[in-house]
C-alpha cells in the first residue's frame, strides 16, 4: 500500500503516481523556458510505435504575446482557471511518416496512443519538479489549427496547463469544491487473469 494525503493505492507504487493530480488552481509563479523544456524533454523520451515520435508541442508562457491567443482556444469552462497557469502546451501528432527507404508516406495508426504516453511522461516529470499539470480535451480544434498555424496532416489532441499548484480556495465556484484528488476504480474490476470478463462493466 502507498498513500499520500488523500489517495491510497491498493498495491505498493511510487508516491509520484498518487502525488500527480490535475488541480485547477495555479499560483502566480512563472515557469521558465528551461523548466518547461525539462518537462518536454521527458515527454519526448516516451516510447512510440516504430519510434515514430509523432508528437509535436506548441507552447506559450503566461504574459507573452501569444498568451491570449492560446487561452482563446480553450473551451470557456477551461479558460476560467487555465488562464492562470504558467504555461499552456498544445499536444498534436503527425498522422503520416515518410519511409527513409522508399520515400513513401505511410499512416501512423498508433499516433493517439503515442500522444497519450508522451502526455503521461510530461505529467510525471512535472510532478517530480513540483509542477501541477492539467490536460484539457475541451479545446476548439479548428481554432487551434488556425491560431497555431497547424497544417493538414496533424491532429490536435489536448492542451496542457502547467504551473505551481495553488490552494484550491483561490478558485471560484463551482471549481473550488471539485479541486480534490480523485480516486480510482478497484484494480479487481479492471484486471483479469486468463480471460476478460465484461461483467463489471454491465452493472
Ligand atoms: C484526455 C483528457 C482530457 C481531459 N479534458 C479535461 C478538460 O477539458 N477539462 C478539465 O477540467 N479536465 C480535463 N481532464 C482532466 C481529467 O478530468 C482528470 O485527469 C481525471 O478526472 C482524473 O483526475 P486526476 O488527473 O486529478 O487524477 C482531462 C484529462 C484527460 C486525460
């Protein structure tokens, strides 16, 4: 068993997995380009299908010229709190790759899986460095392509808010009461030996 203040795991795991949670409260503290690159560096060491590394990252730091443009791409409910983050990072992937041998373009069918892995690495490195991250699928993807100058052949997945975690009391309603570490389903409902059973999902 491992535990942090409010989360307990059923089996022993490193505390980083419990310490990472997606708060919506951020302090005013900025993140430096160097610090952000440490998180991006970790993200790009994620495994990917055939080492295709389809992930691309487009970021803005709060207070920079591009900040309002980045915030405007977020769904209104995410703008409320994510505008106070120290950085916003859009995560996109390339949909096709060119074979070095034949020069032919071929699809990258695992690009979404690869993006998720990179996002996880990013979040864990951020946690190790004392930063909070919050992934948002609530974004306007068409606007993202326009505002970030993303051509066809790429898919925009999420924006990630990054910064130092503030006290949840700093959030407006109704975000304040929701700003607590969530729990997880018991592993026994998710793990099967030998054969899968959908029984738990039907109830
Ligand atoms: C792909 C993805 C999309 C998400 N989109 C949003 C979002 O648009 N807005 C939001 O407030 N949280 C969003 N979240 C955060 C999840 O709600 C959160 O990760 C989940 O409830 C588990 O909580 P935890 O990250 O604190 O452990 C998203 C998370 C993921 C992984």
